[in-house]
């Protein structure tokens, strides 16, 4: 079922969802089941599965030269979506990226999604590759998420690439895009970022999932600013419980977000990462309670492959 239909059907009740990441190549999918199993009692209405960018590896050819190959360390997004949908009877949302994919590859991926009965896709640009300073569009791929949204919308109206064919047999994907309450790290201002977010919605995005934030006011202000900018699709808050002390440096560096002083002090005063995990859980519970009171459509949690903390939060909320 489409996310927008889930929201409509819920009639103002906040729904539970979470994001998982595929296991590293060479590991079993059982890892993911172990993460998902404890969360199923809270009846998630959707599970997002991330897609990782490709990276370069250098193979020693033995003659003093190195061979550069491309690899994907966490493949299997679509297979995982299909497996989970089948095993748990839950809607799964594959993340579809511009970076690393040509438009043709994206079309084939979307055709696979359609055949598998996947109703929702998350359209994202993706980040720069590990060795790149800035994102560079893949040759034959899209430069921005908006362009990917347009391709998905085209498919929804039966229009395939290169005008080779038009058909009445159409997909009907519900399209999610990313939003950034504290602005995307490359954007010169929040207002400019909102302008580009509006372009994604105008192109056909049906809902927005936010980057993690730790101060709910940032989310509430973002939702207001989005409304003022003419964005009227559901904005799903993304919540990540802090889990290790290193997150204090890592999260602001990677996602360009601020952490509230009270949270920083609480984490800094922890002696072990077990204590930090508990602080993270308690903070996320407080955040979730306030968001729940504000009638947000979903509470969406970033699991990063571990669910013990999400289970504690969900137990307190759902
Ligand atoms: P876009 O919407 O294309 O925006 C990228 C930047 O370009 C922004 O600064 C925007 O303001 C700017 N911009 C947009 N249009 C224009 C224009 N026409 N002219 C100039 N500037 C413009 N990454 C992954 O690799 N895999 C994942 O699975 C994944 N999942 C994610 C899930 C969520 C909920 C979120 C919030 C992020 C996720 N990301 C993921 C990270 C995401 O790919 C990065 O944040 C990426 O840098 C931006 O993606 P986007 O879709 O927001 O890009």
C-alpha cells in the first residue's frame, strides 16, 4: 500500500516505521531478520532499505601496477525489500539513488520494483563517492533527486526512456524524497534548500522523510517553513538515537546538524557507551512523545542495523 494511503487510513494516528541498511557483502540476511524480529510487535507500516554508493578498490596486479575496480560493499537493497515484504507482509521502501546509476539502470530497477509489488520508492541523489569531495553526476545518470522523481513520474504515466514506447500498463509508485530541517550540507541557505525541496514535490514527490534532528523545534520550524514555501505533502520526522560517544563529533560532521547542549552534556558525562546508549534512548523517547502529541504522520527511526534501542523507544511510545 502507498505510504500516503497508510497515512490517510491511520486518521491522525501516528504510525511506526524504521530504516535498515543491507548487511556488508558476504554476510547473511539473517542479521537483518535479527534486527527486524524484535520490532515486529510494534506493527511497522513500512521499512526503508538504504542503498549504498559504489566505491573503488585497487587490486594489486603483482607487476607493480594496481587495477581499479568498482564494488558495492552493501548490495542487495531490492532483494532485501522483496525478502522482508514476503517474510513479514510489510511494505518495504527501496532507496533509489541518482549517484552510481544510469537512467537505464534506474528504469530496470523500477520495473523490478513494480513486478515485485513494491508501491513506494524513496528518490535520492546520494552522496559523493568516498574519494570525491563533491557529488558528481554519474555519466548517463541524474544530477539531482528532482530529475529522478521526474523519471519515476514518467514511468507512472507509462512513459519509458528514449520515447521507445508508451503503454497503458503503468506503475503507480508513491514517491518519497529527503528533507533537511537544518538544511542540506551543500545548500547555501535553508530557504534555497526549501526551494529545491519544493521542486521535488512539484515534480511529483508524495511525501518527505527528514534527516535526523535532535531538537524538535528544528522539525516544527521546518514544517512551518515548508508550508509557507507551498509544500503540502506529509513530512515524516526521522529520529536517530545516539548510541556511542563518538556520535557527538561524527553526526554533526557527516550530516551538518546541531546537537542540543543538554544532550551533549548528558553524553559527555557517560562513563561507558552502554550509558550513552541509554541516554540516546531516553532522548529519543522524549522527542518521540512530543512529536506524537503534534500528530506527526509517522515516527521513523534510523536503526543502523541494531534494534535493541529502537525496541526500548517503541515500547515507550506505541
Ligand atoms: P537533492 O534533493 O538532489 O539535493 C542535493 C543538493 O542539491 C541540496 O543541497 C539541494 O538544495 C541542491 N539542489 C537541488 N536541486 C538543485 C538545483 N536544481 N540546482 C542547484 N542545487 C540544487 N544516501 C545514500 O547514499 N543512500 C541512502 O539510502 C540514503 N538514504 C537517505 C534517506 C533519508 C531520509 C535522507 C534524509 C538522506 C538519505 N541519504 C542517502 C543521503 C542523501 O543521498 C544525501 O543527503 C545527498 O547528499 C542529497 O540527497 P537528496 O536526495 O536530498 O538530493
